[in-house]
């Protein structure tokens, strides 16, 4: 009986992956001339004195930029059905992963306050904690841009065994009435 153990020297530790994820986010922000702030901006859209988009780093680690608060900002009730149009891309590049923003594709439907992770499926698209957090800043017809770190993003990314993947989203919300 022969047994062998292999060490994977090229695999990064979790701490190294977190550092790399933060670097990718910072590079993405710099490449797009976005500004990070730890103070929630006033007014909308969230711009600095030079007209650059300001992304507020929330306590949960989501980078949030409000373009339009919509109606009844921050007043979303638990259980509210929300239709979401979005564009998604990895912060590692500029290629769009998915978009239903301007297409005939239907919007994604979420139920505010209940994040649908698709049960045991690690390949569920269309709902994540970061999207629900955005609804604490905007309301019906709200429009945001955000960067979701892996643990706040879609389950397909936070269940990945390959690497920690953060994603940029542009989201438009419409409340089902």
C-alpha cells in the first residue's frame, strides 16, 4: 500500500485571499476614479467636490454609491417584493458578467428582508445580502452602484472553492405594488 500526501504550495491562505480581494477592490475604484469614504455622504447622487462618485464603506463591508434614492428612501418594509434590474462585473476586470438592465430579460424578483440563497445550490443567481442592504438607503425606483465583497455577494461567489470574488453591481429597484 502506497500513500502520498501533496502540499499545494501555490494555494493562497484565506488571509492572503482577503488581502488580494481588498487590492482588487481598491484598484477597481482607482481605475474608475471612484472615491471611498467612511462617512455617509449627504444629498444625491453621492459626489465629492470634484464630481467623483463617492462609495460609502458600510459597516458590513459593502461599498455603496447612491445615484437616486427613489421614493420613500430607507422605508422598505420587510416582505416587500422588489423587482431588480442589474449589471454585474467582477472587480478583477471590466467585462460584464450579466446584465438585464437594458434587455428584454425579466427583472429578478427579491423579497426584502429574506435573502434567497437557492437552498443547497451553490449556483444561485439573483439575490444577495448586499442588494438588501442597498434598500436601506433607497426606496422604490432607487438606483445604486455597489461593490459586494465575497461574503455579501451572490452564493455562487461566496461558495466558490477557487478564490474570493467581489463584484460590482449597478442596481435599479422597482417595488411590486
